[in-house]
C-alpha cells in the first residue's frame, strides 16, 4: 500500500495519538525511556507551550494501510533565525519504521511545509528550545536512555545519510561514578575559589523559597551562560514562568546547588534529578491510573542514578573553578542519598571547558548524538 501523510491537528486527542505512536514504536526495547505523554502533548500545543510566541510548527503522521508507520514535527524558530541570519527549519519528534518510502514521505512533507515559508535549510532533530530533546543517537544504542534525551533505533542515522543529511554538530554523554568522597584536587580548587571570590553556597528547606527568591534569576542565568551555544533560543519571560512552575516544584532540594556572591547575586547553579528512566519505562509514560506509583521512587531519591540536567555559571566566573565548588557541594549529598552513578546528559563535543570538569572522576563516554543538516 502507498504511504499516506496526514497533518496532525494541534488538539489533545490527535496529539495523544502522535505521542503514543512514538512509545508503541519501541515496544520490547530495553533501552527506550518513554516521555510523560501529557508533557509531550502540551509541548506541541500552541495554547500550552509559550515557545509558540516565536515558533511555528506542524506535525505529520505517516500511515500505510491505515496504520501509523511514522511521525515528524516541522518547526520554525524565528528567534533563532533572526539571531543567526539563516532561514532554517527544524525537525523533531521524529520516528519511523525502517522503510525508505515512509521516511522520504515524512521528510518531504516537512520540507515542503518549510519551503512554503521561505526556509532554505533543515536541521535536527531539535525542539522548540534547548530545554526540549535534541540530537539523534548515533552511538550507545545498547545503553539505557534518560528522561532528558532521545532514544532511536540504529537504522535512523543510516536513513539520514541516505537522504543526504550531513553532520552539523555532535553531543557526547558520560556515565560518571560517584566517588566515595570529594576528589582532593576538586576540594582544594573549591576552597580557593570560594575564598578568592567571596562566594556562598545556599541551602533551601522549601521549594517555594527557591522559586520565589531565585526562580527567575536562575533562568536568566541560563540565558546568559548558554547564549553562545549551538542553536540556543533565549527563554522569554513567559517561558521562564512556565519552566519555574513545571520544574522547580518537583526537584529534590538535595539535588540542587546554588552559589551566590557577597551580595547574594546568583553566580552558578547545578540542577540534577534522580533518574526517572526505569520509572517511566514501568509507567509507559502515563501517570494514571497506576503510573504515579512508579514515579514516587525517584521523587524520593530512591534510585542509584542521578541525571545532571544542567550547570550554568555566570560568564565572568567561567573557567575559574566554580564548577568544582558546585560538585564539592553536591557530592556529599549524592553519597548520602545513595546515588552511585551520574548521567551527564548532552554536552557539545567541542565544549572542552564542560568536559574537563569530569577529569578527576572515573567516567565512560558511552553515548553520542548528532544534529543533521541539509539544504532544501
């Protein structure tokens, strides 16, 4: 049967089909970690995702014999295009069976949509902003994924190359062993940095307090620290409010490190989270009726892996050892919680400053992912 492409209406019912196909596609795969269904649905809804203030998007599904066989979302981020001077479209939320006809039909539909709006290049997989999933897995197919990253079958990169896509940028990921104590050199650097710059480590006893006192400053710092990174889309005030409500209400306080200067101005933040990978696999991305039970375990820190979601350091303090102070604060808390290993999640392969922070830890570079690009 011929492949049929259908545009997906941005309404809850249709988007749930779109998201659930991406989960069902990996039935029986031991490394795939499903998203929370409603999180992905809301990301794709213009009335729920504030990124639609400066983004335009259209999702498509491929069908054969009335059965879904693929999906893709075409995205135009006008904010990033204005910063870069490019006419670039993104693709994301892409899944497909290993069938040339299906893959070509999906990408043809997305590219046609973009060309109608004046785009001349296509890049991906990427999302609306840097807090969405990005990068196609090209190494590490036998390793358990994380909540913050994409998993895909090994045939995906082959299909991208067949269509003429080329590497634009790679990210690497590390699995890091939590040490029995703070590495000696880390501690020495942390002590020197703290004295030299008169820095303070803040401790919070309530999520509300950190939201009220540093919620906006935290995301302003992310904008400042990440401004020059690949494809960065600065978070708007509405996005910041959205993410404050979405994330800061569920993070364990022991998994957050906040560093300020003598005037209590934010200098650096490290945000991590107990791994939800196994909990999401057991719940299949659903909270109800019984998925919530599996999600309680990581919410209480009762797992052995911690995901390092982000580290942001004010530009004038970068490369001055502040990262060592963050880990000197976090490592004892990780040990107390019972974490035995950490997932670094994505780091640009050329960002040596970030990767150097792991040099005093036992580690393994176990995954690599890629953003592909081509002219259209």
